[in-house]
């Protein structure tokens, strides 16, 4: 009689493993003795101990070989939030996640850890020490957030302890660190174009920025604590640095660290938000004629001018989570890692 080989608990797959967070996660998993199968639409590096599978996660037949003999899957693939392509977000984050779940079940995967986002509850207004029981945003501020909400629901609802398919979702916020293609590069580009002179609002709004290694730590703790009898099954967890900082102090520290001037002049929040909305509408109307991408989108203005920081007490209690890199060290390591983005480089 053929016996089914139980996948090794040290063999896992990272969907989106070529990306910023995905690659940091892969590196830490290797360090911890896992062998890793990466599935991504592109291959951005090579590492011993990693098997790459290139393909679109919406294609189940392409995905299945990457999940063979794997007991644990991390799903951290998504189109970039800066994209304005509603169809792409719906296809990858919603339909694609359905396919990821089906493929995991078909391949006999036991645990699925989704990278969600704390933004699933953000509607553009203040969130102070938000807990996981806040309702999902009723009016999500962009397509990215709208589809991250649906994605998280799909993964958490798929949790089935009786059938032995366990799921959880990590909600990080404002990930930064070496190799981030988004936060620091966009910030520096904006500064180089002379547009980083202004503080939106009074500049006192507190925000979470989370060093990438803390996010990775939260993911691995979640995976290792995910058992049939644990409270983690089917629940989301905020993972932050647990050190809310003024949005504009964070931006200034990074800018000054890289040799740029910190923003100084204040502009009223409602004025900038209104202008960003107008520009976004204009870009939408003019899209058939020519395309332009405004730097200050309504989402970015809302993130820059409101409080949005989250409690990670639930992760502390259920996962034993505690940040392993402080904000100060995280910022220093990030600034050091971008010599090519320094003023004058
Ligand atoms: N960067 C941030 O501040 C935050 C990110 N997140 C979430 O963390 C996850 C990782 O984000 P990052 O590493 O920052 O992004 P990233 O863009 O660096 O990585 C995403 C990866 O997904 C891959 N991908 C996209 N579409 C795919 C498809 N159809 N099939 C296969 N692979 C595909 C990309 O090629 C890329 O390598 C995402 O789910 C994102 O929503 C959540 C909160 C904050
Ligand atoms: C105002 C301005 C031009 C600031 C430049 C920095 C921004 C590009 C980042 C500041 C906060 C960041 C952030 C995200 C993307 C990059 C920023 C807007 C996310 C939207 C990425 C995806 C998420 O899930 C939530 C993040 C919140 C913070």
C-alpha cells in the first residue's frame, strides 16, 4: 500500500519570495534551517538552499510544483500599492489568493501565513493604538486596501482545524529596511525633485514604521505557533515596531541621514488632501490621452497627515512577539544601506 510521505516541517514555500519582505523572510528561514521553495513572477536573486519557481500565482498548475512536499506556505505576493490598476489588484490579490488556497489544500499544505496589512482598517482618519477587532474599512481608500481586505477574509475563512488546514494573517505597517523599493526610494525621489519641503498638517501625527526584520520575526513566530489548538488559527495579528513616531520626524531622520534637508514649512491637511483628490481625478479622466502619476496621492496624503498606529498586544500574548530591532537601529541600518541614494551620489 502506498503511504503518503508527510512533508517535512522544515520545508516551506514563500510566494512573493523575490520581493522586499519575501527575500528577507527567505534569508531568515534559511538561517533557521528551513529549505525554501520560492514562487514569484520574477526571479531577483539566487541563494543556496532555495529552489526558484517562476510563474503567476493565478496559474494553479504553475504554482503546484512549488508546493510539493511543503508543509508551510507564506503568501507575501501583491502588486505594488502605487499601481492604480484595479483589474490587476482584483486578479492577483483576490482571485489569485483563492487559487493559492486551493493549491495549498490540493498539495497537502498544513499551514498558510498571509502577509496582510494594518491598512485593512484604515479609512483616512486617525487610528490610535488600533487593535485587531477594529472593523475592516467600509470605504477603503484605494484599490490596494480594498483587495487586501478581501484577501485577508479569504485566508482567515479558509482556516479549518478539523481538516488540518491552518491559516493566520500578519498585518504589518509601514515596512522599511535595506532593499525596500518603495518608502526610501520614493522619499528620496520626491526630495530630489524639490517637493519634500512641506509638512502636511501640524506634523504631530504618530505613525508606525516597522523594520523589516521585525516583520519577518512576526511571520516566523506565527508559523511556528500555528497549531490546531492555538488561538492563532483564523485570526489576524498586528506586527509593528511598537514605537509609534511622528510621521514627519521619521521622514526627516531618513532624509537628513542621507544628506537632504528636512521638510520645514507647514501646509493645511485639508488643502493638500483636496488637491491630491483633484489630481487623482484629473489623472483618471486624462488617462486615455496621456498618463501622469501624481506624487501626492490621496492615500499618501492621508498616511502623511493622520495618526495611524496599532497595538501589537495580541501578538505579544499569543505569539510571544517582541520587536528585535529598535526603530533607532533600524533607521541607522536603512540609511547605511542606501549609499547610492545619498545627496550628491
Ligand atoms: N511594504 C509595506 O510597507 C507593506 C507591505 N505589506 C504587504 O507585504 C507583502 C510584501 O510587500 P513588499 O515586499 O513590500 O512588496 P514587493 O513588491 O517587494 O514584493 C511583492 C512580490 O510579489 C510578487 N508578485 C506580484 N504579483 C505576483 C503574481 N501575480 N504572481 C507571483 N508573484 C507576484 C512580485 O514580483 C514581488 O516580488 C505584500 O503582500 C504587501 O501587501 C503590508 C504592509 C506594509
Ligand atoms: C508624503 C510622501 C510623498 C512620503 C513619501 C513616503 C511614502 C512613499 C511612504 C510613507 C508611508 C508609506 C506606507 C506605504 C507605502 C509607502 C508610504 C506611503 C504603504 C501604503 C505600503 C503598503 C501598506 O500595506 C501600507 C503602507 C503604509 C505606509
